[in-house]
C-alpha cells in the first residue's frame, strides 16, 4: 500500500512541474529578469509565510498540525532581513500583495483557523519545496545579482538550523506517514496540496504579467 507521503508526492507531481516551469520562474532562473523581479517575488513570499507562521503558535497542541510546527523551518525573520536588504529599512511601507498572492495567503489562513489537515498540506508544499528547489533559486540569485553567498538577499533559502536537509526531508515524510487521520481525510489533504500548487502557480502567472520579457 502506498504511503501517505508518496501519495502526496505523486498526486502533486504534475502541478509541481507546472509551477517550476512557469514563464516567470524560467525567466528568473535563466537570469533574464532584473533584481526588481526577484525583490517583488520575495515580497509575495512574505504574505504567504506571514499567514503560515502567524498561526503556528495556535496549532502547537493540535494532534494533526502540531507535530509539523517546527521553529527551525520558520522563514519570516529571514524574509524580513532579505526585504530590508532589497528594499531598504522602510520596506514594510511599500509592501503590496498581488491579488493572486492575497488569495493564496487567505486560503492558508483559512486552513490554519479551521482545518489543521489543510494547514499541513500548505506546510508541506512550502517548506519541503524550499528545502529542495529553493536551493536552485538561491544559487541563481547569488550569481546573477551578486548577493553574498548565503547572505542578505538570499537568507530565505538558508536553513541554518538544519544541518542535513536530505535527512530532515526523510524525517518530515515519516512524520506525514504517521499522521493520525483516516483515508478520507488523507484524500482531502492531497487535494489541498494540489490546490496549494495551483495557488502558487497563480502567483507566478501574475508576476509573469508584471514582468514580461520584451520580445
């Protein structure tokens, strides 16, 4: 019988590929966009992680979501350092969410407040993605825009408290497999993972419209 973590992984594989190959992300990783596009993308991430992490404290004792609340994963402090570097000390005053970002953050917040299983779905799609593909973005950003290696501007992608990301991801998947939910709830969580990828792709699409490459 397929494990829960494998089920999630295979169900969201297609959407994951779609997100990774979005025009905006392809152009960003290809070094074809300026640092302004990267800064705008970092701003959008702030809204999503603010929704994800501001709710974490309330969920620590929840039997389903609680085990996933891990301070070593939290990205908000690193994001804020990056934004101060990219936008200057007054970055909060200029922060604005695209409508697609607002929809994504609202859904994360809704799950955090009403549905712990849904929160786990968003937790998984964000943090495991950061530990994996996020490292490619970091390398590109350092080379393209000259950020210091693992320094200000790319701290979001640096998990200082996680010495071995591969082992950590294995442990995370084991945690998913031990989640005490029935098969119906597992299917609902898988569906929410797919929704999370779709929401993320929507943000990429909106960013692509904001930063079109001139032909």
